[in-house]
C-alpha cells in the first residue's frame, strides 16, 4: 500500500500570491475614489479658513502673507494628509529650503525667469537629498527670485504661515472623527 503525499501547491497558496501587496486605485491606473461630501466639505472649508486667516494676518501687518505656494501647501495638508508631501517636515523645512535657495540664486544670478527655473531645480534636488518632499517649496524659490521680497520680513512670515498650516491640519484632523489623522509623522 503506497501513500501519495499531496503537492505543496495543492495545500497552500503560492508564495507570490501571498506576498503580493494590495493595489491602490492609483497603482492600478485608476483615479482615487471620490471623497464623501462630508470629507470634501471638511477639506475645502479647512483650506479656505486657513487661507483667509493668512490674508487677514497679511492685512493687519500690511504685508502679503498668502503666496501661491502656501495655497498649494494648504491643499496638500488638508486634502491629502497622509502623503509624504503633506507632512510637517516637508511643509516647514521644505519652504525654508526653498527660501534659502531662492535668495542664493537671486544673489548669484539676479532676477530672471532663467534664474527662477534654476532655483526650482536646485530646490527640488535639496528637498530630495534632505528627504523633505514638498513640491510647493520649489514654487517658493521661484517667487523669491522673481519678486525679490525683503528677507527680514518675508522669511519670518513664511515660517509662521507654514507652522500655522501644520497646526490647522492637526486641529482639523481631530475635529472630524473619520478624517485621517494628521500628521502621519512629525519629523
């Protein structure tokens, strides 16, 4: 009497199938699911509130605090709070790197579209090297080169604005129970 042993594939799934990660809609080539009306309203109202706050601060100080890169940062923090691009390290340090590169390129090459393009590229390189991904910071360096704001006023206002964006992201993620928690990591 002989006993045949079952083949390993008949009793257990193949290792490749077990190790394959679940694919997100984006990884499968599809757009992410549409947010619920409550989630969309929450994100839109949080972004609008923080940007209006920046405009109000700027009006009180008679300085423009709201610049396009900060609007992009607010959108990332409030609508995609789990992405690496939205984390506090990227938001705050990323914009500060953008400022440093912008003023450096402005001093070395002057204000031109060519210099602004170089500043954006150098900023991206530094963001990648510092592991602080935040694409709006590239635009900050472009703003510096093209508009030449006074550093003594601009840098503290930008720093305060980025900290405010992070704090409002933190607070907004705790107001709505089903919202993803922000930040995913602080540093």
